[in-house]
């Protein structure tokens, strides 16, 4: 990492208005693939940038701001995708966000994260039932990492909170979603 760039992030002053907050969130958004649970972490800051919200900086916002600055300056331990290694996909969906991790095993069978994917759900998607949210997370992750996953001829293991998805096997009337 370039020390001057890291120092600029460390010295980033607290946002005093909406424009500065949007600039910081946009800057962080560029690095979202390297930060686990990005959307979940910055959710409150993103809500501050919405039109109908009054910009009010509080202690919770300051805590998130400081946490994001720390995460942005940490040395990344992510690795490059290797099509010849066993691949693991982990996916989860919360009330308003999908979080996914693409990982691979090294020669010593140690699992390493390759990249993260985090996406906020739209207002309509937030109203989905939990098993629809989980299934949406699976569909999105396969679409998002399609180019990487197409390269591997090995089986891809998928880990998710499957308890919510068991209802799909029982319910004979599935929704069109």
C-alpha cells in the first residue's frame, strides 16, 4: 500500500454535510469487494444520503465512519482466484442486505477469501419472505461471479443457511420470483 494514500484516509475529517458524506461513501464503495459485510456496515451512512432524511451526525455515525477508515487502511489478505483450486461460495441474506464470500483452499487445505460481494436489497426485495431472500442471494452471487466460476472444472461447494430453503422443497406452490 502507498503510505501517502493510507495516511490520507487515516486523516480524513468527519463529514459535516451531506456532500462530504456522499463523497466518503462513494470512496468506500470503490473498495467494497475487499471489505466483508460492507453493505451491512455502511447501511446507516447510506440512509443519511437519502433525500427525505435530515443529515444528523451522531455517535453511531462516527463509530461507523471510524470503523470504515480502519477497514480501508488494513492490509488486505485476499488472494487471486485460481481456476484449478477447490472453490467455496458462502452466502447469507439479512433483513436488508446480501453478503457473499468466494473462497478457495490452498495447498495445505487452508481456506482463504478471494473476494467479497455485498448488495443492499431494494425496498420491494426487503418485503420478500426469508427463503426468497436467501435464494435471491444465491442467484445474485452466481451471476456476479459467473466469469470466475465458469473457468473452474472442479465442483463448487455452496454454503448457506439452508434451513430457510428447506421450505422450497416442501412448498408445491412456488412464487414467480
